[in-house]
C-alpha cells in the first residue's frame, strides 16, 4: 500500500474541502446569474398573444367588411396603454357589400391601439382606393373613432393622369375623399393603354 490510512484520509478530506470550495463558488455564481435573469424577467413582461401567419376577417351583420393579414401578430396587454403590434408588416383590405375591394393599405410596420380606436402605420405605407388612386408615405394614422386617415409627413398621391406631392394629408376612411395640406406640386402624365 502506497498511502497509509492516515494520509489517505488527509488526501480525501483535502479533496472534499476543495470540492466544497468549488461548489460554493459555482453556487454563488449561479445565484448572481439567477438574480440577473429575475431582474430582466420583472422588467420585461412577455406579450399576451403571439401568432405567425395571422389572418382575420371582420364582419358586420354576417357580411365580411375587411380582411387583415400579417406575418407576425403580437398583442401586448401588460403595457400602460395596451396595443397590438405588426412588426413584419400588415395588409388590410376593406370590402363593400358585394365583396369588392373598396380600399387597401399595406405597411412594413403597424400598431393598433384598441383603447383609442387608432392605428399607426410606418415604413413604406401604401394605400389604394376603389378608383385606383395610390397614396405613398412613411407614416399614416387611421383614427377609426374620428373616421379619418391622416399624416403630417411627406405624401405622394398617384392618380391615372396626375401625381401630387406635399406635406400633410387628410382623408375619409376609405380614401375616396382626400386633400393634401401643403401641396408642393403636381405633375401631369400621359398613360398609354
């Protein structure tokens, strides 16, 4: 036997002591990380609902009035002012009683504030009405309660034979009656059929 029983017990107790110190350090380190994780979890409440490839039909008296499509739908209920977020864009179509598209709006980012009955669309916002008039802007607000759509930023309206640009815009909800607040110019164009 290489080791005497006394030396074996000393080596064994020394190894146990070293393992105890190592485990204590690991536990303290883990407690610090758990504390950090708990702090982050308290600061950031997860969304109430998240859905990918989301589509919703909105009807009135069994008649479909609009359709919403988005790659990502996130509902935030834990905020001071709860909202629904569409971080990967949204496409909304409004229909008449015969399911003809009355207006369409697309944006690369949007938010809906249900308590205020208001939508905000940002980044490459495009709205098209039943006549084919197209609105392009980087920011648009749809105030459902006040029945108006508006923007305080640069807008471009493209009609069949004219292009209008300006700063600021206001319209009714289906974009059939509108005006540009600070008209910067219009351009007449010939469209070959």
